[in-house]
C-alpha cells in the first residue's frame, strides 16, 4: 500500500514538471531556472524550449506569446505583470557549458547486439567515441565549453568544461577499458559527482549522459565497500536534487539496440531537471542525437521577470505559451529558500553590508600581507571551521608541508574540525619545476573541486575539512 502511494506521488510530480504538448505535437519545457540575481535585483531568469513533434526547435516566437506565473505552493499561481527581458538564441551569445558523461562499463565493450566481440570496431564504445568526435568537430561556437567524464564502478573526470574542443577530443583516447570489478555502472552516484564540474559556473549548463543499461551499484553487486562511497547506495533522487540546486539540465541518451534493459529512472532525472530523453541505436543515430540536443538548447528562449515577494523555500514557475491550436504550459520550481536564516520577505540588504565589508577588508589584508612576503611561498588560513573567524599565514618550506590533525603535522588544524585526518594533505615543492603540489588521501578541494593531486597556482583556494586556505607562491627561486 505504501509502495503504491509513493508511486502515485512520484507519477504526479513527474506529470507536474513534465513538458506539456499540444494536439499538433508542439512541446514546451522549462529547461533551467537561474535565480542567482534574486537577492540583488529580485530577478529570475527562465530558459524555455519549444519544439515540434519531431523534437526540432520552433524559432522566432514573439515575446507576446508567453505569459509567466509564479506560486509559493505550486497550487495558486499569480500572473507576473510584465516580462522584463526576452531573448532569442541567448545561449549562442553567452555560450553553453556542456559535460559529456560517458558510460564506460563492461557492456560498452560488447557489440551493438550485446554480443561478445574481439573486434574493437564493433564495440559500442568505439561507435560512441566516433559519434562524439563528430559532434565535437561540429561545435563551431567559440563561446561554448565542453567537459568530459566517464563512469563505471568509478567516476573519472578528464576535464571540466573548456573552450578547446580539440583537447576534449584527444582526451577521449584516455578512456580505457575497465578491468576486474571496474565494470559496474554507478549512474546515480556519477551524476551527483558530475555536478561538481559546474560549481563555479554561471549560465546555461547541461549534462549529456550516455548510458547503455541500468544502474548497478558496486556495493550491491560485490558486497564490498566502494572506494569513494563506502556502503552508501545512491538513489536516483539525489542527482535530481543536486542538479536542481545547481540549475543543471540532464539530457539522457539510451544507447544500443540489443534488447538490454535501460534504466527506468533516467527519464525521471531528465524530466525533473529540465532535460529530455533520447534513444540511439548506433553511432550514426548517436551523432544526430547529440546535434539535436545542442540545437534544442541553442534555440531556447530566455525570459527574465521580477519574482513575487511571497516567502517560500522553493517557488514554482509556470510558463504559458499561446500555440496555434491552443495554449500549452510547463511548470518547474527553483529554490528561493532563505538568506542567512531570514526569509527573503523580511530580508534587508543592510544586513548584508557587514558581511560584505568584512570580506573586502579580509581581501585587502591578504593582499597587503602577500605583497610584503614576496619571495616566500605561503598559505593563509582564512577560516579554520570554527565559530570565531581565524586568519593566519604559514610559510611553506621547500620540502614537504603536512596538513593534518596530528601533532606531527607541520600545520595542525584541530579546533572544531573532526573530519581532518592525521596526515590529510601534503604540499610538496618540486625543485626542478619550481612548483608546489598538493596531494593526499584525505578529502579536500581546490577551487571548490575535489582532487587527489594538483599543481598549485597563486590564489588557489584549498578547502581541507572545512578550513579555507589560500595559496601564494611568492617569488619562488
């Protein structure tokens, strides 16, 4: 009974957020909502896709064909009096951030009919690689950026979105066939990890995930803790939430025609993040699908409006389009939440001024301090994860500098931070390259991206278990 009720609620939610279609096959979809200017201007940007029955974008629709509504509860919608800004093909002018997330599980090395083969030319992965190369070569807009990652039992990032498509194409050659227990398929976990590639990105963002089967978690099928996730099994709702919070659309491509089962929740993930689902039976069809996805995103309409002042953790947006054979509409929500624990309705920009002033002063102090220490590489702790703000500079030696929780570490951070290991990260000086590298087994980020090793550049921001650390190389001899 409980299972049936949950299924009914899930179906209703998908119906609410799914694209609406007219009798002639026109479809409207809210692809992405950007509330990043909500605090300062009360503006919300909405990316809207309108396609025909074949999935081709409908171009040159006028502003007067669209009406915007907003609701604090998803039930009672209030019409927005006027659209502040309306753009066609805005994504061409601003560029699009893509991440190609490629299935690299064991089944991708079967042929298109799911049969064992030793001929690499017949393998699904080779067909996919050829299609993706063709797709990358067709991308001529210098403003577009493309990233690359693969997944099987593990998620592997090759590049966050960059403008050099030739570089991405060359990185395809670094994806190797899985061996042993690498061949499982962590679809949901990998999608959640893929969100990290966009953490500092603003604008139109999309993940294009290629999959030839179902989610097959490593821990479920081996009984062994996962290298990165331990015994945690990701639900399909987790990447939905992650993508919704970051404003990322997922476009799912089911690849292959051998009768293998496809993941039943990829459609939910795509629809609830503003994307769509496609099928590709071979490499030629796959190349067309990639082009179709780009065409849809490129021809989206960007609508900017002033949000209502109704307080809510999330708000629902409804876009109504006056199609030739009658109006159709689409609904999505965005997270409005609170600012520093205060509902937006009661929020005053005056409350933000002390915080902004503190950041400016901290920046000025750090600049002065760095300028006075030219020739000496150092790291500066701006926040040690404690309730009280802490700022401390630490000189780096030209050997190894260990950051951890033990007394034997060169830099010990303990107050208020329980996640730091005894030897969490090590900064090492390379005498030949005159560069510092950070590496370690602990969980840490550089510039808000999880890494295991990275050559540090001046101004890099390192997060170690909650401590915020800025690196400056001085003038290394």
